C-alpha cells in the first residue's frame, strides 16, 4: 500500500473516532476509489485488521 493511502486511512480512522464521519469519508473515499485491484485488496485487509482504529474500542469490547 502506498504511504499516502495509509496516511489517508489512518486520518479517516482518527476523524471517525472524533465523530467526524463526513470528513473521514471525504478523505478516504478518493483513495479507495482510485486504488488498483492489488492496493484495493491491501486496503480491505488493513480495514479488517484495524477496525478498532475506527471505533476506539479495544479488541475485548468487540463482539
């Protein structure tokens, strides 16, 4: 994954935790939409592995 993609996803997660979902989508959506199939797969894996970055919950809290 490109460093700029990772930074955008991390920033989107931070904004989501701050209840700023609209801003998070504005940052993440263009990156996701322009990703090729290889990077898209990496993005999906990263999102699945970092769901708590968006929710602010610890893994024990997730059911």
